[in-house]
C-alpha cells in the first residue's frame, strides 16, 4: 500500500484528495518520512527505536487527521 | 491553541462532498489492507467477490459484507485467543482490552498497536476539545482501570491534550468524591449511573459538589448519557454541564461526542469512522430521521480492521445542520437510543430500558431502580422496584410517587401496567460501569433478535 503523500502534476506533494499541500503540511510530512525511515532501521539502540516508533504513531495520527497520509504502520513496529 | 474551537478544523468543518471523498479514499485502503492481511476478511471479501477496485462511489459500500459479533466470537474459538480478525499477532501490539461482559456473551479480545492507541486517544481529543476541555483543566477519571477499555483512551487523550489527569482507579466512592473536591477537578469522567452515585455520596459526606470546581461531566458507557431526564439530574446534582460520548471496544475508542452547543445529539467523528444506519431486518439503509441499527467501519485500528460491523445500537441520524457549532459531522439525535437486543416484549408491548429510565429519572426522589419481568401463571408481569433517597423520611411521599410512576409508565407503554414497588434500602444492585437494570426472569426471554447473515 502507498505509504506517504502522493505527488501530483505540480512540484509538491498532494493530500489524500489529490490537492497540493500547504507549507506546514509539507514540513510535517518531512518529519513523518524521517521517523518512518528511522522506525524501520534495526541498527539503533532500543532507547532510540522505541521512542521513534512511539513518536511515529503520534505523527502518523496527525498526518491522517489532516488527510495527508493514511497508512497502517505495523511494518514499522508502530 | 486553547482558543481554537475545533481539535481538527480541517475535517470537522469540511464540506460534506469532500468529507465523503476522504471517507471513500480511506475505505478503499482499509478494504485492501484487510483483504491482504486479516484471515477473516481475506475469506469474507473473496466470498463476496468484492475488493477495493470495486468501490467507485459510497453507494458501493453496500457491496461489502457485514461483520458480526458472532463472527468475532467464532473466530476466537477457531483461532484462540485473538481470533481471525487481527492482521498480526500479539507481538505487534502494546495493549489488550476486552469487552465488559455485561451481555453475558463471550468477551471479545482486542489488540492495539502503538499507532492504534495514539489514534484511540486522538478520537477522545476530538470530543474533549468540543466540550471545552483545555490544557489548563484538571480531569478526574472515576473509573476502575481494568481490562475493560472504558475510559482508558480518555486518560491518554487528556494527557495528549495537555490536561492534568488524576486516575481515580481502585478506590472507594467516598475516596473518589473527596479527591474530586479536594484536588479541584474541573472535569470528571464517569458513567451516568455512577455520576448519580458519586453525587449521592457527596451529599452523604456533607460535601458541596455543586459548589466545587467541577464544570464538565463527561459521560460514557451507557445510553443514559443522552436521556434528557438523567442528564438534567446529573447537571443539577453536580452543578456542571454533562456531555455524552459513546464508544465501543470493537473500534477501541469513541465514535461520537456532544459539543458545547448540545444540539440534542452527538456528532459522529466522520473522518475516522464511517457510520451507516440500516433497517435491522431488511438491511436497507434508512434515511435521516428514522431509527435503525448502527453499522460501523473504522479507519483507525491497524491491528483489527473492522468493516461494516453490526453493532445492535439503535440510532437516528440527522444532518450536521441541526447544530450551530460549525461542524459538518452528522449527528446521532439523542445519542445511542438503546440496543436492539435490550428490547423486551411484554404482553405484546415493546419495553425499552431507556424509555423506562427517562420516566424514572423525572423523579429526583428515586435513588436506584430495577425492572423485573417474570411469568406468573400464564401471564407475564413487569415490576418496577425503586429505592428512594432518605427512604425512611420519605415514606409518606411514596404513594404519590408510586401512582405517578404507574400512570407515566402505562402512558408510555400502550397501557401496559407496571407493578411499582418500594425496595428495601440498599437491596438493589449498584453499578460503576455499565448498569444492567432490566432483569428478565421469564423461562424464555424474548429479546428482539436480529437476523443477520454471517
């Protein structure tokens, strides 16, 4: 399943309805993408992995609330 | 932050057509996810011959099969202990909750991941924010903190929101009331039944609850939170405003909340749950303003996707325009009106616990009550047994209260005669969680059974 915001014909990412996202949304999506990446790594200490996965859960809810991304994060330990 | 009226203004005020487009986008993804990963849905969707590619409009929702509680229970028997609905095993979860068991059926076991739990708390935040709860509040949760999900999600939601939370578990009612007053709680969460018990206890202790800092009472767990007579009683006894919510273990959290405008119902959190109202017999959707059975599709729980789940809750959906708060989320008028399987047939007349409670709660002299249905000879009889506040002192008032109740109950039930009796003080059961005040002792009780194809 598609993990993150899509990209339309324009330059930036789009939300779940295909509309361009606002600046603050784009910033939030960057945070989400970074956490998502870190949560999938298996070479980090437990204190990092556990906290990152927890943080990813919260940010995942925020991007879903805003209609930017909708995905289930079990594969990222979240 | 605190002066913003909505927790999530983007979706709470979204145009209806956009909201439906968002729901459809999420529905397709949930169906794809469930069909790939949940053993139950892999089989159910294949059997129905439907997948995400078949969902072009919201009308296609009806092509998806219903999910029933019976199937959930059977799945647990087939693949114990968690069943065939979860997409992963307990190693992927961080929480396990069960249903309350008040229906007497096998409790359901529900797993939540990190993200699921963050989401469950967020749904409570939608509701708390709409009730005016803010980070400066001190919230007291008068709740047992057991395996039943109850107010667990609210606890985490309040923490997320930034409020100060007091977990009021494992204490006596007396201790809870004292803490509520002494800590200066501004928000208290409890079931409607227990709200009344806490208020009674405060009077017994000589504490001034209406004069305390409490300004908001968050109700959940029973339909009584939306019964006007019960709510009025709670508001009078607490000197605070009471707001209804409703949730269910099966989706991990609440699906509706009452906003500050209190339009006589509760807003549905429609960007996270898709709520249908159907005729329980024909399965056909019912229009706005007509009573039917709630059917829920949840978008939020990763561990257990739930598609078109039949809840047995009876509701009436009305448009969001009924409320002036600005939200575009539709409303369940009067909240959850009862459960289809709560209805009893007594000498040809339908008796709903909610209807009885709305009459009983119009009499503030009544402390606790119970409805008992028995067979005497060949005839069914229905009894209402009551305990009064300060019963000994009120003995002289009872005949008038008794006559009033008998008249009101008969008037609301096609002339069905209730035998109204006074019970010994302290003899009726008290409840902290879901009250069960209707006791059907007939040899073969006859609830309304829903014929739902598995």
